[in-house]
């Protein structure tokens, strides 16, 4: 009887240890980190469950990271669709918010409107044909010279002092995530993400 109790106790302890270790590994994984930063409010954008990590550099002190992952063509277009949907949602939220502020009625706005992640299609800002890859990502391993850029976005948590849920600004401004989905000459698809507070980079739009 005592041996049976010991076995049960040891089994329970082993299961709890396994669960704790699994949770610790997950919350420190690129998938979890990206899920909580690219779309900090909706949390819809994340890495595909099955993809190959090429590289992931993460700075826990400031939250900056750079990641590159090989993904399938199907996942590439799924992520693209998610970004497009978030871009449209962000535009609608922004329009609703501006109308409310003009009427001084922003306190009546729904939480999802006030706090929706700002998602910007960067192709609308820069000329697609004249994109300089070294300005998208300064790391030489991030983009290939023969890359066919499929999607290029940046996301920013909407921030208004004492108004939005997001208040954790870095150096006076919200951090930004830059996202590129591209295909190389071997028809392999890659997802590249850079999150920065600009302490390690001047950004693609600055000279």
C-alpha cells in the first residue's frame, strides 16, 4: 500500500514538473513572444505551428527581437490574409475613433476600437519596386537579394497617454514590428519579423 502511494506521489510530481517545464518553454518560445507583440491586443497573428526556425534573436531587457522562419506557401498566404484583415480592421477603428474624438465622445467607444493594433501595409508607403532590402532589415541574414517580396507590414500598439490600454512606451514611443513575407528563387517562403524600440536600428523610413 505504501509503495502504491509513493508511486502515485512520484507520478503526480513528475506530471506537474513536466507541465511546469512545458509552460516555461512555451512562454519563452518565439511563437508565444510573437503572439504577444505583433498584434498585442487581438493576438491573432502568430507563427504557424509547424515551421522551421532559421534564426531568432531576443533581447529580454528591451523586448527587441529579430526572427526568420521558413514557412509553407499555404501558411504564407494565411498570414498575409490575417495581416490584410487586421489592416482593414485598424482603418475602420481609426475612422470611428477620429469621429468620436471630434464629438468629444471617445469615452463611449468600444474597447476593441480604442485598443485595436495599428497595422499598416508598408507597400502603400514605399514604392514596391524600389524597396531597399537592407533598409527593411539591417541584419545580413534576414533578406536575400533575389527575394520576391510578397507582403510588407508594420504593426504598432495604439497608444494615447492615459487613454489606451497600452501605456508601456519605450523612449517616448510605442515599439514597432516590421513583417516581411517573401519567396526566394527556389520557391521557398520565409517570414521575417523585427520588433524594435529603435535603439538598435534607425528604421526603413529614415535616412
